[in-house]
C-alpha cells in the first residue's frame, strides 16, 4: 500500500452509539482533505445494527463495534477500526474469515479505567470495604479488629501483558507491588518487551520495564510455572480464543492453592469463558483462593439467582470496568492515529492477527 496523504478516493463510515464531536471531524478534514466522512448513530447493543446495502457500497474505512457488512455489501472496504479491545466477536464473521480486510482493535482505550477497577476491587476486598458498607446501611459502628494486609511487597501476576496489563503494572508498582508478567510468546530481550500498540501518552509500560519476572509459553507447564510463582493477586487479561477458553480451571486453582491456601486473589476483566465458572465457585467455597473480583462471567449476563451471586468472597460487577467518559475520545484518537499510518502506507497499529485471533 503506497502513500496517499490526503486519502483521496477513500470514504470513512463512522457507525457509533454516540455523536461524533464536530471538532474531531474538522481535525480529520484539515489533515485528510480528500477523505469523505459519513456517520450513523446506532444503538449500543450486542446485536449488530442493520444498515442498508447502499450505506457500505463505497466505504473503504469503517469505525464500528460490531456492525459489519457482508463482503458483497462492501467491495471496497480495506480497513475496519473496532471500538473494542477484544476481537473475539468478529473472528467468525465472513468479513474477517473470507477477505483480507485489515481489522484493528481499540487496544489501549481501556487501560486507565480497567486498571483502576482491578486495584479498586482488590483493595476494597483487603480493606473489608463491602462489609463496612453493609454495617453503614445498618447504622452500626462496629470495628473488625483483624489487621489488614496492605499491598506493599505483594506480587501481582498479569496473565496477558497487553495495554490493560501494562497500565495495571504501572499502578500496582506505584503501590509498592512486584509484577510478574505472562505472555504467549517469549520476550527475552528489552526490544522484544516493548509495546507497539496504542496507549495514552505517559501511561502503560511501553518499554516493558515493570515486571521483575517474565513468563511465557503455550503449554500447561508454562502456565503453571507462572501461577505458582507466589502470586498474591492474579489479573486475567488474556484475549478469549479457542486456546484460552477455560484456561483457568480446577487444576490451575490447585496450583494457586499450593503456594499457600487462600493466598491469591483472582481478578477477571478479560472474558467470562476464560475461567471455568463451576471451578472458580468450588475454589472460592473451598478457600483455595482468597477471593475474586469478576467484571465478566460465564454465562453473561449472569442470571438472577445464579449460585455465583451468593458465593463467598466474590465481588461481581456487570461488565462495567471499561466504561469511562474518555472512552469515545480515546477511540477517535486510535482511529486518527491509524488513519495517519494508513495515509502514509504504514502498517496499522493494533492489527488483529488472523492466525492467533487477537
């Protein structure tokens, strides 16, 4: 792909559940004067919106969450910018499987707010905030004299050291915690530990300097070596693929328990099916793990009356950790960043690997 600085001949369709601020459109017009831009405000829903065939006919670039045309509807489409950090919802879509259209995620947009959720729920559990809130509702001044364990010198293991994991490492390090990272591929050199994906300026871990230990590999033995490395907090931040479904199950909870029963707190902000629901319920009930914070579940939404709601030592939120007033502006920043690379004929940032599914 050669350079096309003005993006002449290209048409961008923005299909989002919010109105695009006029200032952003003015910025695009100034930088790419020949780019045609149209937008459709669609409802925010898990089910894709239905747009007419003529909407996609001349579109070459698309910003969306899950509203995708068929290959026949969009014969000129070259690049899809997703609004989500994950790509699991499009992996079986014909536009992904049957074409060479480039898909890019919004990896990096969630790092600040999700890292805050991870540490907030962990600290809330350690400081017994849920229990004290219940006592507050009952107007009871009643102190639990059990001494809490603060975060200093604790070890956080981050399963999937992407943008969310790297920002979590930054925040955890500021609290005095040690970081163990786990990635599918080996990162033995400083260069290999660099992060080439998008991140807000000054955040994350672009050079991969926070982990004191780095684990990698695709085997069960590799994963268990990481899980058995003395983790006080396990953060699950790996993409959902066929290989990561039920990646954390009974055997893994036994590994965590072997380093000290009730030592590890588990936080899942990835996707519900990465963790076996039945097995994490058993692990919590048996005290194999210290507790859990789950922003994602399997099934999701979690049905009323499901046993997980009443399992001890668990904090559950309804997939809200990624929400932020800055979400939209960060998505548009990623789009603008990639449009610039697209116009210069460069490789797009956050491009989904068709072989690995993220």
